[in-house]
């Protein structure tokens, strides 16, 4: 995770699902920040994202990357799923969630198109994402991304090249998977002309076992 975040988050746009995701994130970010008694400036210091960018996210004008969402969760001391969950959650111990094909919450960045699965559940121990990898060159990432937690990538379609700051680039084909520490700088790109699709599962250190 970069030490600071300029106002270069992706503008919010796209499908109705994407707009719904942005609206949920904007509402929950504002609610959680106020419940924590934090100003925009104080949250900015905690998560390394500028106060002006935070304000735009809260107003649904910017769509942050997963890494920036993880930074927001860390600054608010909640798990990532809490930023996308409904405000009211029943206190159930036997939970179940079903996401039908194409019904996940869409969230897009210049490099990835995420579909957040089971976003109706708060306090999940991991974050499942159906992800289309749109980046085809390492240069699509100004720098390798890093954040707390661990993650696993399972290739569903196409080829994926995993770049990290500790290992040589790793090529994965459909059916292959890779598990790595998220604190290690990383970025995934499509290794062929078509966009690759992966099941991407991320944990976060604020989520207790």
C-alpha cells in the first residue's frame, strides 16, 4: 500500500450494479467514519488516502481500487466486507448467502473488473471476488500493490501472469492457482489477448479467526 494516495482514484461509472456498489460504499464509508468520530482529515491520516479523495468517495464520485478499500477498512478498524454490507444485519449464527450468476456487486478499476460475491453478509472472514483482469501489461500498474492479509487466485479462463516483488513472474493457466501474502507487492495481468477471469479470495488482518 502506498504511503499516500493522490486524487487519482477511478471515476465512478458503468452499469447499474456498479453504481449500486458505489452508492453502498459511499453510504457505509460516511456512516462508519461518523460512528468512529473521525473527520475526513483524521481518516486520511489513518488510511493514507487524501481527504479530498475520501470526500469524493463518500459522495459516490470516485471508485477506489480494492487496495484502497482495504486501506479504508484498516483505517476504520473494520473488515472489508463491512464497507459493502447493508446497514442492518440480523444477529444470526447459522448464516447462508447465495449469489446467482451475474448478480454480484460490480466494482471496476482501470486494471480489474470485480464482482463482489455474497456482499449481503457482514463480518465475513474472507472476501470472494469474481474478477476479470483487464490489464495486459505490467506498465498498467504504476507500482506493485500491497496491503494486509493473504489472498488466493484461481484461474477460471485465459492466462494470468502474477508479478511480485519477491519472485519472478509466474504464469498461470485455467485450473492453476496461487496463494500469497498480500503484504508482498503484487499485480496480476492477462497473459494473452483475451481478458482473463479468476476467482480471487482475499483475507484481511482485521478479520479474526
